C-alpha cells in the first residue's frame, strides 16, 4: 500500500498555509528618522535681491538651513545703511535676524554698537539689543542695558542709559 502523491502534496500545502496564517507579519522600516537638513554650506556669500536692487550681502564660514531656519556661523552682514554687522552666531527666521556672541554693528555714517545678543528686523530696519551694550560715534558714547533702534527714523529707546554727548558750539 503506497501513499498517493496527491495526499502528500495536499498535507504539505495545508501545513505551509497554516504556518503562514499563524505568523504575524510586521512592517519594519529602515528607521523613523526624518532628514530635515535642506542646505549646508561653508565659506559662502549670500546676496539677497529684489526686482530692482541688491537688498543685502551676507558672508558666513558655515551655514545650515533646516526646517526653514537658516543658522550661520561667523556672520558678516551688509546693507545700504549698515556698513557691517558681525556676530559669531546668526539665525534667520523670515525677516528676523537673531545674533549671538560678539555682536558688532557699524552704521554707515552713524554709531557703532557692541553687545552679546541682539536681533535685527530686516524689513523694518529695527535693531533690538537684548543685553548690555556700548555705542560709540567719534567722542560720543552710550552705555545701557537694552536698546531698540529704528534705523529709518533714527530713533533709539533704551533702558539704564549712561551717555557722553559732545555738541558743536553755535
């Protein structure tokens, strides 16, 4: 009495199908880390333009754009009213430029501001100094805790200001 081949194949198929049905299949991905870095560069000059003119020049030794935020190291920034704006670290979010570490702003034909933390609104041209600062122009000097300076109107508002101002005699 021999086993029929059909029966052996049928039993093997039932065992294989039952085994597959009992296994829990899971979706294993390579990892759920999201790579968000959009841009990375070194020793680069960025030039912002509109349809008629150059708006600003920026130079950085290292920069990364991640999730729409541009982070810059050793930033040098220029516009038509700013001769130079220097900072060890800078972060651009929309029209705002946040500055940290040895911030130094030299206006064209104006004051030189030195502080550790500041922000600059590029659209409205407003410098906000968030830590103790010094400002100098010739012999004139100011010391203070905070400052909000509107570069268009040439108006400054600060806290705890100590200043020495020399005026011309008439």
